[in-house]
C-alpha cells in the first residue's frame, strides 16, 4: 500500500484525535487480571490494537463490540497453554505491545510465555526492566536464546522494594499489573508517570487494587486477592494531537483539534510554541490559526534552542520526529536531541532529499536550519521506517510542491486511524493505492 500525496494544500476545519494507542496497549492487557467484565471506550481501531484484541481472543477472552470504538472483555476462561503454541509465537512476536500480557498472566495464573517482541525499527529497545521487576516479585525467569522465547513462572508473587533501571512506561505498567495481585506491599521507585500509566493505575484502583503515588515516580501497591470489573474510557492520543499541531504549521492550515484533554498534554503545547506556533485553548479544543511564518525561540543568551526528549513530565520521544519536520519551514535554527532511540533520526535523509537544511550530527542529534518558506520542499518518493517518522514524512509531503509517494504506509496505519480519510475531510489530497 502507498500514499500519493499532492502537497501545497491549506487545510481548514475540525479534527478529532483518536483514542490513545499507548494507553490502549496497557489497558487491554489489564483485562486479563479479572474474571469479570471490563468495558473500554474510545479504542482506536488501528493495526497494533486490533492485533492485540485478536491475541486476547486467541487466549480465550470473550470480546464483544458494544458500540462505536467500544468493546467489552471477559477473561473468565483463559487458556494459558495457548502461549506455547507456534501460532502464538508468530502473533506475539509481531506486536511489541503484547509484552504487557506477561504481568497480568503471571499475577493471575502463575506463568507466562512471550516470544521476543517486534515493533518499530527505531533502535535497541530492552525488556530487561520488565523481567528484573518480575524477579524482584519472586518470579523465575528463563530466556531460550535459540527459540527467542521468554518464560516467567511464580507460585505466588510477593511484594518487594525495587528501583527500576529505567523509567520504562511498558515496564512500569507490566510490573504494576503483576504487583496488584502480589502478597504484601510493592514499592516501585523511578516508575514512569505518563498520563497513560496514571490512567492504568486509576482503572486498576476502580477494579479493587490499592495503588498510591499515582502521577509520581514512586508507586506503592498493597496487594489484593482479586480484582473486579469496571468501565474505562481512553484519553485522546497526545502524539496525534502533537502531529496535528505540526501539520497545521507546516501547511499554513487553520485547524481546531477537538477534545484534547489539555491538562494531560503536559509540556507538549509549550514545546511547539517555542517553535513559534500560535495556538489558543477554547474550552478543551485547541485552535491552531493559519500562520505564514513561525519563528524558533532561542535561549536567553541568544544561543540555539535545543529540543530534547525525556521521561514524563519531559517531552515525549514520540514527538521528536514531528518537531524536527515542523522546524524545517520555521524561521531560525534548532538542535533536535533524540536521547532514547539511536535509529529514530535516520529518516532525515528523505527530508534532505526534499530540500530541507538538516545536519545529522550523530545518531541522536540533528541541527535543523529553518527555510522560513523561502524554499518549498520538493516532492519525492520515500518509504516510512517507523510509525512516527511515517507521519513526519506525510506532513513533509503535504507541505511540499508536487506529488509525493510514500511506500510502506502500513507503518503509519499501525499508529494512526484512517489518517488519509480524516485529513482529506479538511482539505488534504491523499490517495491510498
């Protein structure tokens, strides 16, 4: 599948962000913690999420679509032995988010198996944090190097003090889901504290868990015997909201992003404002006016601004690619520092081919010298290496002169729901072939 994108179109209108993909991956795994029914709303029907729902069905979870982007899940007849089947090895390995079924299964059934996770090709992504956490809770861990298969077992998990070696979001989520049914108290220092993880903890508490310290990097969990059912609605996807802010600036478009859950966006709007992008909060909608020019801020002494990713409440690494592409048509210069993944900036060669002024200093840093629209990017053929780079290239193509072709768009579909249809509705010209 490819996108043919005719650039130079100015968009105008309202756009509704999808439910948060990264929250959905955690929340869907949490349904395995109870026999009772869990209803989840605002689920984005994107490739990675539908794969995970299929995986839950294969495990024996009863899944029912109960409304628009709403599903009910009941895990009262889970077949843990499915985890050692060749079919599961293939399915589980093709989706990185499936790593988070391990914590709930270990907590409830005393064992879990997992093929080496797949996902984006954005560099090394360790899963040590997950398994070190499980071991702290008393689980025995084994990795079969030849079969590339993880196995974790525990007769009864016991609460423990632990300091995570990195503030991993998926690692924290996995350990929290294991610890809620462990015996005694678990204390997790250096825990991730993203809004999506806060959402998971709040949902678990509604199910009967006892988690305190939500929103901080110190979580305390009092283990309980069982959890019950609940209903939950996912937050809007902050990465999509950030993508739309960048898109509006690059294409000189007037866009209103609806129902953004502004308090959960953290520093994201402020970082885009430092690129000179104007925005206005209207209720819970974010209005982005059409701007002919936007100027990158500098540090107080006049030196070049640096935008770097960091664990929450710092700037999310998933929006670094969007910031980079948006800066290509700003007035001024910026140093982009992607600290977490060493391959995530490798898509900049496509932007350079389009005429962007970028120096890739090393795998983690790129200097962008904004063109200030004096030169329009030119259309080229390109391929999407990962979800976020794919949308960054789509934004570049939408601002470019002429018709661009983007290959490997299944990467974009993994993270963005009907992105072409939704953008075409407000004036884009994207043809899916």
